[in-house]
C-alpha cells in the first residue's frame, strides 16, 4: 500500500495570549411595565389577524367577480367554438369533395389511397 505523507501543522500556543479589557459605556434601560408589553403584543396579534381576514375576504370577492365575468363569456365563447368547428368541417368536406371529383378514374382513386 502506498504511503501518503501529510503536511505537518505547527502548533500555536495561545495560553499566554492576553485579551485587552474593553470597557463599554453603560446607559440606563427604560423600565417598561409588563402589562403594557402584553397588551401591545395582543394588539399586534389582533391587527395581524384582522389584516389576514380582510385579505381573505378581498380574494373571495375577486374570485366571485372573476366567476361572474367568465360565466358571462361562456355563451359567446361556445358560439364561437361551434362556428369555428362548423367552418373547419365545411372546409374539410370541401377538400374531400374536390379530391373525389378530381379522381375520375379508379386507378387514380387507388393511387390516392395508397399514398396515405
């Protein structure tokens, strides 16, 4: 098995390292009554829930508006789809009839059917 020589890592002795003392300025913290903190948290929670309810209601109203708009367009779209389908069928029938009239001899009919 081949031997692999790993690099040596030198040790650093940090036991004698002195961290300088940092004196931060002190300032008095305001005393806030606990009941005000609790009341503020409740108000925040109620407000957040209220905004959520309003957003949900707005989305429901928008959904109803979209549903009404789509339902109003369904008959027109259906008529257009039927008209386009009838037009497509008519065009296909015209092409089929034109091919039939162009194929006057039985050999031409066989050739047309064999090229499919």
